[in-house]
C-alpha cells in the first residue's frame, strides 16, 4: 500500500516535471497543449475506473456479495473524480485553442452525459442505502459504460471540434516520442494513484460495514 | 501558461478534496470504533 503510494507520487513528480519543463512546446497550440499531460491520463484512468465499476457491478448482481458492491462504489467515486478532471482540463485547454470553454460538440456532450450517469450512481447510493440501492446502482454501473464507445466513436463518425484520437488509433500514436514518454509516465502515475485510492476506499468501506454490523447487533 | 497552471492547480484541488473525504471517513470510523468498543465492567 505504502509502496504503491510512493510509486505513484514518484511517477507524478517525474511526469509533472517532464510535462512542464522538458517536453517540447507544440508548434501550433503553444503552451496550452501541455494540458494534454493531465487531460489524457485523466480520461484513461476514468475509463479504467469505469471498467472496474462495470465488472464489480456485474459480479455483485450475479453473486450478491457485498464485497463487489463496495469495490464498485469506491471505483465509481474515483470515476467521477477523474471524469470531472477530464471535463475541467478540457475546458481549460479549449479556451485558448478553440476560443471557447465549452461547446455542445458530440465528444464533449457524451462525456458530460457520462459524468451525469456516474453522479447519478452516487446519488442513488446516497438516497437509497442498503441492498435495494446497491442493486439499482449496480444496474447504472453496468449500463453507464455503454456511453464510453459512444464517446470514442463520436469524433470518428461525427464532425466535431474535438480532435480525433492521437494516441489510441489502429495505425499507432500520432505523437512524437518526446511527447509520448511524459504522457505515458503521467498515465502510469494516475493509474497507480487510482489503485492506491481504490484500495484505501475499499478498506474504509469494509471497516465501516463491520462497525455498523457490530453496532446494529449490539443495539 | 496561465491555463496550464490553472489546470494543474485544479487537479491538485480535486485530489485534495478527495483526500479530505477520505480523512473525514477515517474520523467517522474512529468514532464508530469507540462506540463499538464494549464498556468496561463497573
């Protein structure tokens, strides 16, 4: 646990220094392009969190084991955190490059819908605690991920202001190695931080569940 | 460069906010642990 946190912080510091001081400045966009080193790792981590929510929710619906539910809840909270970061850093990148903070472009709109879906997941958990809320949230957790392929294909199938994929594309990344390396370091930093926070949060939920069980049993 | 710095500051605020929620839950766990501990015999 401590090793994971140390690794994540070390990667974060390396990635941050590389992104801000060592990576080349993009010729057309200039310094704002450095937001990519936050924006892309945030979206990669959000997708990883959503995959965990989906798999854990499916296993919870199948097995009814609360351990899967706790994992799904912890991952959903982190998914909202990373989607929020994606949206905010995207707006901060869009303002100097596109001349607007926000536009109802297919990529941006489908990402905003994704944020609402998983905020909805957390609202359901807060308003309907217990087995019933957990089941309803699990259904949202499974269905919600269907928005991810829509987000991915939105820039390929529709005419959008958002650029087409530059990293995950069949013909390989379109970025030079000097930009790919800091991007990969930042993505690794975000993913290890996600794993650290996920482990911490799941442990907290497990302890809370045990305590509630003891207190309710004693009452 | 102001946009870049703002983006990194917002990321720090978001992570910091999440860390605060973890700390609040930790306090709650400590309080519940105290409540769950059996009281000493009189």
